[in-house]
């Protein structure tokens, strides 16, 4: 029998908002957040023992900006609960199998208590905190992370390292959201009249993180979705967004509305991301921002995102490219590496595994983009060059194409293959 939620953990219907979503701020889900943190702390302590130095909650749940919805008598989180698990510098980093054991065990325990939440964590040495290289993840970890086990000063003593965000990391965030957008492909290709709550959440997060990336390029990054929406509005008021490749009024309004949805305040009016057409508008904006950011990074004129990505690949340092492929080899082991050796050698001459996966994802999401009519183009988006690449050719970019796909793959096969490569080779490394 599933244990009952206590009075702090139970989701009251009076706390639901438009679309059934709620914001993870006190007192609405204080009990659920505490239970998630306590469950992960206990699983890490019991499994890792003396080598465990600290467990840190990070991401939107730490900032009280996670998105959840009541599901019967349970709480279902659309946001992941992200942790950083720090082990002593003299100890071995937990294996992927052990990490999976901890997360799956903790998730199952939480389900038994009516808390449905995907858990993820990075296992690192404390020295990792000194080498975050001006990243969005590092900035928010040091500024907003909550130490749920260990010495709280482990973050405070290093918080001064968070100063700015480099452009490469801001662009990578945009590229990561591009890959993750492929999660809605199975739904989108079926032609629904209205997108599901999960698909709308994915588009909402895309707009919020487009704003994050823009602010980093403007050197105005700040932690937290609500703070970033406010900062974006301020920049627009001061005409600091006039060089963006789309209409500033439209973009700021979309970010403001999506931020409200993301943190559970509900839509102001109808949802702007509920129709299939909204996917096409979002992808058109995404492609435009890819082009703008890469042009900013290389001080060149804008062409197409594919052409700009090719230029970015050519500019990548050899050592960075090789470090990425070294991770792939370690990840798959020697036998599998020999099997794919020639393919990896060919791809390594073009780019790192990360950029290769990004290239496949860019081509894939571009299939969402159709001509936006002048009567339904609130973003003022111009049609960028779109390569009419055959579906099967997208697999040529992937380190390991999904061998289970049919002879003639469809959009779902391609999306599944790209997402698998992303999770296998990109999520657990910064290479």
C-alpha cells in the first residue's frame, strides 16, 4: 500500500493553477521538495558510505522554480530534480551502474510516497567546483545550490568563482534545448489539434532558455527564470535587444508568459504554445538565434544556422575535438570502439561528438519549420535557408546510429537515435 502524504506534501486543488500546474515554492510543495532531498541524501549515504563528502541539490528545484502538477493524490514533477554528489578527492568516482542504482532506487521510493520525479546527479570530486569555466551550470550551482548533506561552506567558499558566462556555454545551452525538442516528435508527427501538457512544457522551457542564452551573450546573466525575465524586459526597455534576429516585443512577451507558466503562475490568456503551428514558430526563432549567436562568436555576417555551425566546427580546437572522442571510447569500451572505429575516425575529422550530435539535431528540428505566413508571423521571422536533407542522411552525423531503425527511417526513428546519442555521449561530460 502506498504511504499517505502528510499534510505538507499533499497537493490541494486550491493550489493548482491554469493548466493544472503549480510552482514549487513554499508552502505548496515544501514537503515534496524536502522528501526528494532527504531520499537522495539517504540513498547516497547508504550506497557510497565514507567516500561521500556532500550532496547538493541544484537546478530549478533548488531555486524553488520547478514545475509540478497534481496527479490524483500524487505530485508529478515536469522538472527533473538535479543533484551534484561530491566524493572525496582521494576516492573513486561512482560508476554509471552505481549512479543508476541510486537514482532508480530513490525514484521508486519517492513513487511509493506519491512523489513522481525524475532524478539525476553528477558524481564529481570537490576539485570539480574549482574548474567550472564560467558555465551556466556552475554559476547557478555555486549561487543557488542547496547542500543537503555535508558542510554547507563547500559552496560558499567558492561562490566568488561565479562571475560571468562564456559564449560557448550559452550557445551550448541553446543546442541542448534543440536536441531535447526532439522529445515531442512522436506527438507532433501525429498532427494533434492541441499539444499535450508535456509538449507545451518543452516549448516553454525552450523560450525560457533562449532568454538565458541571450542574456549571457549580452553579459547580463542572472540566476533564476523570474529574475532573467525581469532582466530581459529591462534590456528591451533600454533598446538593448534591437540587434536580435526577431521582433523584440514578441520575444520579451513570450519569455514573460512562458516564465509565468514555468514557475506555475499560469498563462495570461490562452496558451501561446498549444498549437502545432507554435512549434514551427519556435523552431524558426531557434534557428534564427543559432545563426545570430554563432555570428556573434565569430564576428561574421549571418547566413544559415547550418553554415554557421560548419564554421564553428572548423574553428574548434583539435585538443577539444580529441577529448570528446576520447570520452566516447572510454564510454563504449575497446571492443565497441574497434567496431565503430572507421566511422569515428571519419567524424573526428569534422568535429567533436558533441558538435556532430548538434548537427544532426539541427537538421532534424528544421523539419518542423514550414513557411510562416505573413498573417501569422508575430515574431517577424524571415525564412532562413533550410537544407532539404533526407532523413537517413541525418544518421551519418551520429557516433552510433540506432541500428534498430527500419531500412527507411521516419521522423520518430531519427529523433530516438539522436536523443540516444545525446544521452549516451553528451549529458555526462562537458567535452
